[in-house]
C-alpha cells in the first residue's frame, strides 16, 4: 500500500520502519496480521501513529508492554477490551466507536472485535515492545 502522509522528521530506511520520500512525505506500511492488519502511518524518535484494523470475531494477543505507552481511539466498529494489572486480574469492558483508552506500561490488555474495528493508536516509539501472555494464533514466543 503506498498512501502518503506529510511528515518532516527523519525516518530510518528499515523494513520495520517507514521510508522518507524525496518530497518530505512518508510511505505508509501495511502489515498483515492474523487478526486483520496494521497500518503504520508515522514513526519517529518521539512517537508512532498507526491504524489497527481488527476483523470481526478476531482478537489481539493478551499482552503488556514494558516501556510502550499507548492511546487508542475507536474510529469504527464495536468490540471489547480486556485489561488489568495482571493476567489474573483483568476485566472486560465495551470498546466502541468514539471511545478512547490510555494504556500505561505494564497494563495487561487485549481487544476483541464484535464487528470490524478500526482503531487509531498513538504511542511512544517502542512499537516492538510486546510481551505476549496468551495468543490464539500461537505467537506467545515471538514479538509482533
């Protein structure tokens, strides 16, 4: 996918990061996931911005981040978020269009889509900081 977004910061030429184009625009990265897809819009030394597209009936891994802090806003759809201080102390709440959630490092969480979900995620730049606790796609030994 080659949509572009204007950005002035330096972006590293790395397969997992975005590439700066001569015009000062950056190339979007679409990454297929077993639960849907992720569109990385911006990656800098200060923050990252991406869309999470979760297919109906699918869920992300139950996970936490050691350093990464993220804010998630549901643009479209209806789902559930599971979150808590530990794997044994989680609660499930609705996560629907217009709702925003701030996730601090160490918070155990996952999202499940009842209908297709489109989520805007703004986070600190540690996008590979994922500790998976449970995963229906058997990825607990790997990072995203």
